[in-house]
C-alpha cells in the first residue's frame, strides 16, 4: 500500500516505533504522480540490476520491484529495513541490506549497476563522490537533490561553483536535469526545491585513471585562492617539475584552478602519469 499523505507516514512510522528522522534526511515521497514520473524517467527493465540508496518506506522500491528487475536496497535505518524486508520481498527480486551506503562497496553488487536514489541531503556530495570513484561498474544514476547542488554538478569553467565534482562529471558522464520536484511532494517537507538529475557513465577511463584524475583535481582545488602552479608544486613536492609540466601544457603559472577546463586537467594527469 503506497503512503500518500503526512497522516499515513506518521501512522506507519509510529507503528514501526519511530518518526521521520532528520539525521537520516528522512523526507519521504508521498505524491504518487511524481513517483510515477521518476520511475518513468528511470525506465527500470526486467534485465536490470538496480541499487536503490535509502529506500525509506518503499515509495520508489515498490515500482522497481514491480518492473521485475533485480533490486538491492541499502537502507541505514534498521526499522525501515525490517519493514521493507517483510513487506516488499514478495517476488524474490528484492534484497534489503541494512547498512550505511558510504560503507558499502559497489563492486560487491552485480554489474552493470543502475542506481537510483532520493538522496538524503546530508550525504549528497559524499554519495556522488563515492559513485564517481566506483563508477567502473555503474551504468547510470538517477537521483533527487537540492536544486542548488545541481549548479555544482554542471558548473561551467571559470564560475564560483566549478570544482572537482563538475570536472569529474564532465569527463565521466553525460548528465541532464529531468524536472524539479516541489516541496509538497515530500513529508516532512524539506526547506528547498529538489531536482531530478540523470547521469549516464561513458566509461572512457579505467578505474585506476578515474581515481588518479580525481585525486589530482581535488588537490588542485585544495586552495582555490592559490595559483595552479602553487597547488601543483605542493602536490608534487617539487617546484621545478610543477613549472616544467605547466609550461609544456601551455598553462600560465598564475592561472587559478577554476580557470582550467576538464580537458586540461585530463592532459595534466596524463602528462604527470607518463613520467612515472
Ligand atoms: N526513497 C524514499 C522516498 O523517496 O520516499 C526515502 C528517501 S529519504 C530522502 C532518504 C532515505 O535514505 C531514508 O530512508 C534514510 O533512512 C536513508 N539513509 C540516510 N542515510 C543513509 C545512508 N548513509 N545509507 C543508506 N541509507 C541512508
């Protein structure tokens, strides 16, 4: 039975001996039309291996399981996990794991993996970073996040939002905004509008390269106010090598980290790696 309003969420949570928990970012989807739109955008198929992060009361899970796909749902809340285990494991195509997704290895799941999540706001960035690092087995990822976060995911070079996340997603994925979701679609209502965003991984690099590029890019943004030369010199622990590498790439030493395109970061990574 879908949960369709605040009263039903509260009644069910009381029955489970709980209440919506802020610390786990528990804002449950209650608008059935929006839930259907999300599923329609994701298009689960029988042949799919799907990971749902934070299934909650099963608003999306019910539809995923109904598609016949193999579904793994990772939920940190013990009471919600137990509820899903006993209520949704009807067809044998759902595995519920009571675990913190940040401590879960994606390589333990079948590949290629499709991931879907109404992301808990407090761990949004950490989850996206995790998926980038472990993206070798990931086909695509559809998620709901605060509208403001999207600005950091598809930020253009030279803007204040441009940084490691935008660079990595530019190199590894094709992304698009699907639609905004009003606050009223959730209970409890969050303070912000959410957006559904979709990432399709293009798999142009192996996992070793992905980790290496990410490590380098993060280091170059450790201090945004420093020049790329200063950040690189610290990273390499070698001023001469930093200067020579940037000169060879035609990058001016006083360039700021946010002024370099994703392609230049890739060139920088490759030029450093070819010397090893
Ligand atoms: N998918 C449900 C929905 O759309 O109604 C619930 C979404 S709610 C925004 C986020 C869910 O993620 C909650 O069920 C919460 O308990 C769970 N969660 C929070 N932190 C988690 C973590 N680190 N690992 C796994 N699940 C987590």
